């Protein structure tokens, strides 16, 4: 802002200011950091929906391939449909798209996915049984639960790990920044 125009409007960047206390002339206590801007929750939910659907469709395609069946899109979708319905029907109950699921904490995101998996995939097995008119064989149930668990929980954990801002929150610097840090520390002593 021009000189004398008053205080500038606060910037809407991803910078979060945390107070730093001056203990003496050269000693400071506290932390200041710049956080990455958070990704829009609606966009993260859309990515979760797409990834969940892709994981279930991948499961159906692999299963069809293992049984020598075709890979036509309609056939794969028909195979995946009961599991998709079960998964997305369980979503409101299990918190499949809640804050934990959208977040960047791997454990919380995996737990949210595991809750949905424990409700949605058995529901998909029931829907498949109703559609086929018979109960699935026990090996099919075991393989279905294991494979969908690995695909869904694994993809959700990976999504959280690579989520908004990505990584574990630590800044990755270059050697010059490290030298600057060391010089600043030695000046304080």
C-alpha cells in the first residue's frame, strides 16, 4: 500500500504466524513457519471418490482376468457394481469422506478407510449374492476381503501421505540454506 495509506489488508497466503518471544538481546524462543495452502475439501473428496471407484474397478478387473472373463468396460462395471454400491452406501455411516479421510495423517485416513471397508465390502458381497441368487464360496469371500482391503486402505493411506502440502511437514532445504542456518546459530553463541 502507498505510504500513509494505513495498514495493508492481511494477505491470504498459506503463512501462519506463531508468536516468537525474545528472551534476551540475542535469544529467541518460539516457532514461525509457512504452511502450504490447504487443498479445497470438495476437490479432495472428488479425488477420494475417483480413487475409491478406481480401486474397486481394479479389483473387479483383476478378478475377471483371473477367472478368464472379459475386460470390456461394461462387464468390469457390472462385476464391480455391488461393491461400489456397498462402499458408497457405507460412506455416511463410516465417515469415509470426513475430515480424517480427507486429512494428511496416514493413520487416521487408513482407519476411516478400514471402517468403510469393514461395512461396505461385506454389503457388496451380500448385494452380489442377491444378484447371483446364491452365496459366494468361502475362498471368494476371503480373497475379496483381503484384496479390497489392501487396495482401498492402501490407496487411502498413500493419498493421505501425499496430501495437501505432502510429506511429513518438514521443509526440504538446500545446502546454502543449511549453511545460512549454521551461520545464524553460531552468531547467537
